[in-house]
C-alpha cells in the first residue's frame, strides 16, 4: 500500500483537520505524533496524545478516522536535532 510521505508538522496539521470533525475532538489544538518501529506494511507513526485530552468514548468514535490516517500517510525520517549543551 502506498502512503504519502509527510513531515511531522505536516502530519500534525492533517490529523488536526481530520479529527476536529469527530465528536469530542472539536477543541483539540495539539497532537503528539510519535514515530514507531513498524512491521512490514504497518504504519511508522502513532498518535500518542492530544491537548486538551479527549475521553475514551471520543477515541473509540474516532478510531476509523485515525486508522484511515495511518493507512494514508507515512512519517518522513527527520534528522535528529542537536541538543543544547548545558552551561559549563
């Protein structure tokens, strides 16, 4: 299955737009996308959190939309950002 390759920022916006139409997600303004190791053919990312939090009933209701997003998009590999050095 072909998935469209997207950056974390692009994927975040796509997911926000799609999920805001689901009951319980209307006020969500932040989504945490987490890369994951995948088995052959599986998605290489997951939705790890929402702000504000959503209830379990809303998550169950949005399961189809989330599954469709994960089948449609692939998270691009992003270079690791250099970490700030502590002051010496």
